[in-house]
């Protein structure tokens, strides 16, 4: 079991996909990180964006063996790569019909907040795909996230 964290402007005991926002790195879903500081940073960002609540980090236990069990549709990006960049861009693109995939869980690096700007530059031919990958790397260093995009996936972790 691994401890994962979710940062928000409120404590989350029972994740709810209905409150998830579209056009995130891996689509509309519930996001967790093994990095508590990254979750806390996200919590402060959420408070700043919404001007409501207070920064809260909710903790969950997750059995990582599920990632290899074959029970769920899982996509794994162990590092920044072209496939990861194109996947993030497709999920972040407001012109794309959502959802763009049917994975239950996606694991991979967090993209930097400048995704929309970089997407326009890439689509306009201003930067290459390899440059896009460099631009999307998270400014604070590589941090990974777990995306839970289905009710089946949400049942695979437990709130603490």
C-alpha cells in the first residue's frame, strides 16, 4: 500500500467525479500524488483560484499491485515522452470532444501550467514536438500523478 495525497480547498473523504473539472492533464477525473508537498501546492492554488475554503490535503491508501493486475484499463507514462505530451495535449484541448480516452487509471508526470499556451504554439507550428515536451515539463521538477477516471478506479483506494 502506498499513501497518496489530494490537494483542494476542502477536505475530500469520498472522491466524486461529478465535481472533477474537464481539460486537465489526463482528463476529467480525481487526481492524487505520492508527493505531499505537491498536493499542498495544488491546495493553495485551488484556494487562490476559487477564493473559497482553505488549503487541505486529503490522504488515501492505494494498493499499487492493482496497476499490474489487469482488472482495470491502465495507462502508464514512466517519464516525459512524445506519447505523454500528445496525450496531455489532447486532454487539455477544448476543441476535442471529451472524454478523449476510456482509461480507469492513468499514471504519469504532471505537466506545467502553461499547457494551453504551449498547445497553441505546437499546433501553430511554432515549436516542434520535442520542444513541446521540454516546455511541458513541470517547473518544480518531475512529479507524478495518479488519475482515477471511473467509479471502478475510485473504489481502489481508501481515505485515511
